[in-house]
């Protein structure tokens, strides 16, 4: 993949960022930790070899490191609770929650990871009805 600048923000707009670099991976992660952190069936994350720049709201950023986990942590806006990117300086990498991007990325997820941890109700291959908005 090519060098990109990805821009994003939290739900309330207090925190804005840019991630610069090469997108290496784009995964849906079904692990229990990601499900707990997002409150959803999976987390959709981009992994970028590059850097993270906070454009505004850096003082609003909260951080939680799961004590027993070697790699798992959660970066979030302390105002609205939105997950935010996190830099991993020792790897020269950035993890970007895809839902925080302001524009659609030019690439699609490559894989589902920790599929065996998937909640039974989440993201199976069965067809469900779809609606443009709330159903009546």
C-alpha cells in the first residue's frame, strides 16, 4: 500500500488527528478485549507504519492500559468516549480505529482476526434485513 495521510476525529470533535505513513493492515478484530472496548462485535483497525499527529484536543485524551495485557490499551476522548488512535513508538507504528476517520479510506479490510473469539451474535455470514435508517 502507499503512503497516506489519514485524518480523523472523535464524536464530539474535540480531538482531531492525522496519521501519516504506509497502511500495512486493516483488520476486523473479534477478540474479547476489542469487543469490550468498543461495545460492538468487533473493532475495525488500521495499522500504519508511520507517525501520529494531534491537531487539537490532546488535553482531552484519556488512556487505559489493561494491566495483564502485553499489548492491549485503549486511547479515547475524555469528553465523548470515542476510541482514538494510539502511537506505538517502539514499532514506529500507529493503530487507527477506522470509525474515527473523517473520510472513507481507499482500501478495505483484509481479514477478520481472532475469529474463534467472535461472539455468536456478531458478524456471521447469514443475511439480515437492511434498512437505510431506523425501521418502522
